[in-house]
């Protein structure tokens, strides 16, 4: 408790210092979920650098995957009178009460990375998220373009069964497959978003599909599973990236190493820079009163060997992935 | 004519054979083998190789369960040991890496053992502490990211081969032999069973139950650490969030399928490993079958239920009863 009090006191002190230094400078409170994954860590570090780029005073509260901690953090941000609150909601529901408090205090709230239940739509200013259906479609379109009109048997490594990201990335990819008669998903299993499972599932796919000879491409819902699958292909004597094309999503640093080595072909980025567009929206809202659209979609950029993979790797490896 | 009561191990052997046959049905090339880069390659090898972590865990777990305890922390210990090995791999030699990882496992086992044997905390609660905290410790070591390494020595632990067999399989086999020699070659196994059967009676008849309990948790920690090193070597990286996740449950299941009672007492090392192979044969079969992943857990549950029912003593009584009923008719 004393530690917490100390933190609160120092946070308030920092706030006072910041406000006295420059009246125009914005203070934004960011309730981050916690360090659930490397991407999350990268999002936090990019948020910090984006804030300092714009000379915005950013306060990050780590909720350690607990909604009650996020609610507490938001209440404390309201009490401190911040100019805006960023929220990466750990769950979709249960935000009404605390967001109403923010609204009454006239503090705009921006959702980052995840949306909340539609009932709360009027309680936040805008949501900056990636469209995971679109990510799947970008991956699918790259594959359709790369194979041209040739027949291509695709094996799919799904994310965790029931996770909305997995469902959506599958949906987006399937929509492209449906439009291209030459593409066919012959096998689809869950690799649970992990390297170990991605490897294990790929090992069975290779055995079930004639030693991998009838597989033309692998589509993985995230890069980590693909890194595992690449190892499985290599151990089976196949050449990933040549014998079997690969496309996955997320753009974590390690996949760029694989792309540079010619062992992976493409990845679709889930950008960790959610805070950048959110800061821009807040600045425009505060200075000119511009109300941003309810949803700001981040770019789902496709990276291949043509995008200087080692350079991207170097720029990403320090972000905490 | 009374039905002969199946000998110990029959149910497990039968279950394994039936599951392998089903695997052969869903995937005609199941038993195909060939050499690939000096290493046997085929689905059967996958079953052995992928079953290794759980088999190793079950070797420790079966002893813990035989004393009437349980160790929920093995998955987390895997993560800590894997993280330790991966962070040292590129800067230290293989013996140092493995010794450090095993030392970490030993420390974790000692912690559990002291909580259970000395402080008399219920095993499920005592090991729950490390199950939760352990993953946090692993994340601290890896700083929340996947620590990768390139050290060929450590990679060999996961992806190499000894006489064509994957290294992990050989390690697990070695551990089975060592464990069997230690507990069955001496009176140790008997003392462990006595502790689990009736701790007070054993204590009064001069068995050092406290030392027994402490040592099985230490052994369990060591086995888990070895499993963690292999899991990290397999993917050339330590994934603190996911390494060994929920594997404690698979290990307990393997022990139970192997016919060891959770109340403690009589145990079988070989059957626990057979349990691990049954679980993996089923997993590999599901992956080969091409069924949608939504069915994975359902199929698993049905098979486990069938194997456990086959072992139920009541079901044996039932068949004897129906046989008698038929006779009297």
C-alpha cells in the first residue's frame, strides 16, 4: 500500500511539474493491459517514443491483465485531470461506469488495439485498431498474386480456437481463397499461436501431405507459429520459402531474419504503433475541435524480401518483442 | 466361466495399440519411416519425440503422486529451466547450460519439497504457488520476450539424433532407465509406496517419510527442468509464456492413465510413460486426421474417458456380474 501511495504521490508530483513547465503541453494517461506478449511490450515502447516525439507527457499504468486495475488507473487519471485517456481494454464489457465518469469529467477516451461492447460506443472518442479480417485478406491476396493462376494447396496454422483474432484472420484469408479457384486450403489446424505447436502441427501436415510435396504454401495466423513451421520444414528436408511459400501475420522481428535468409516469403504487419494515430486524433480534437471518426484503422502493411528485411529487423528488435 | 482379471498394464497396452491402429486408419502413411539427415522421420517418431516432455514430467510426477502428493508447478519449472538454458546457451558451454538449468529445477523441487514435507502444506496448494509465480520468474529471465539462441550444442538436445533416434527420445529413455534403476533396483520404490499408502504407519515402522517426500519433489523438479531444456532446444528459443503451459495436467493424466492412484501407494514408471505416449499418439492422430481443430479437445476427452473406464475396477465387477447372469440364465 505504501508503495502504491508513493507511486501515486510521485505521479501527481510529475503531473504538477509537467503542467507548470508548459501549459500547452498535453498529458495523456494510458491504461495498458500488461506484458502479455512481445507485441504488447513493443506497443508500450512505441507509445513512449511517439509521445516524446510530440512532446506529450505520457503516463502508463500497467494493469497486469486485470480489469479492476484498469478501472482504478482510469479513475486515478480522472482524479489527476489528464487531457486524454488511452485504454487498451483487457475485456470487452464492464466499462460503462468508469467511462461515464471520464465523460462527465470531459476527458476524451481513445481505445487502443481492442474494441469494447457496442453499447459503450458513445462513451469514447475513437478506437484505433487493426482490422484482423483485412490482415487475413492481405495475406491471401499476396499469395494469390504470387502463385498467379497456378493450382496451390495451402495448409493453414490457425491461432487459438475461439480467439477472435484467429477467427477473423481465417475469415479474411478464406474470402480471398473463395475468389481464386486455384487456391485451396487442404489442411487447417490450430497451432495455438506458439512456436512449439506451430512446429508440431507442421510436422504432421508434412507427413499427411506426401512428405510436404503436395503443399504449395503455408499460411500462419501469426509469425511465431511460422517460425516453428519453418524449422519443421527444414528438418523434413524441404526448403521453406522456395519449395513451400510462407505468409504469416504480425511482423515480429524474428520473421524478418527468416525472410532475409530466404526461408520465409511474406508477413503482414500488425503495427505496434497504435498510439501515434491516437495522439494525432487527440491533438486535432484539443486544438481544432476536429471529431475523429469512430474507428481509425491502422495500416496492415505487407513485408517481403523486397523491403530490406534486415533493416526492419534492426529497427524492431529493440522494441521489446 | 469367470472373466480373467486383466494383468497390470494390459489396459494401457491395449489402449496404445488401438490408438495407433486408429492413427493408421486416419493416416495410411502412419508407420512409414525413412532416414532424413541421419534421423528417422515418420509419424511414429513424432509420437515418441513430441511425447518426450510429458513422458519426462510423468517420470517425476508418478513418484510424487505415489507419495500421495501432486506437483502442479512442473509446467512453470519447464519455463524457468528453458529460459535459463536459452539465456546462457550462446555464451556458455553445453555442460554449464544444462547444469544451470538442472540446478534451477533442483531448487524449484527443493522449494516444493520443503513446503510439503517440512512445513506440511497440502501439496496442491504448496505447488500452486510455484505454478503461478514460476511463470513470472521465467518472464523475468526472458524479459517477456522469446529468447532465441543459435548454439548448435543446445539445438542438438532438441533436434539432433543418436543412432537415428531423436535426442530427446534417447534422453527420456535414459531417464526412465535411471529412475527405474534407482527406485526399483533398491528399496526406495517400496518406501515411496509405503509413504503414500500410509504415511503414519510407515513413519512408525521407521521409514523416513519426510526425506522420501522431499526427494520425490526434487526429482520431479529435475525431470521438469530437463523437459524444459528439451522444449527450448526444440524451438531454438525460450517462450516463457507458453513453454510447458498446461503440461502439468497432461503429466498427471499420463500418470493416471498409467494406473497410479492419486491417493498414493502403488505406482508404475513404465505405465506412466506409456500414458504419456497414449496421450501423444492421440494428439498426433488428431493432427494427421484433418478434423477441424474445434473437435480436438472433444476427441481427447472421449479417448481418455474410454481408457479410464477400461481400468475401472467396478467395470470389471460388472462384466463378471453379466457373465454370471448369463450363466444362470
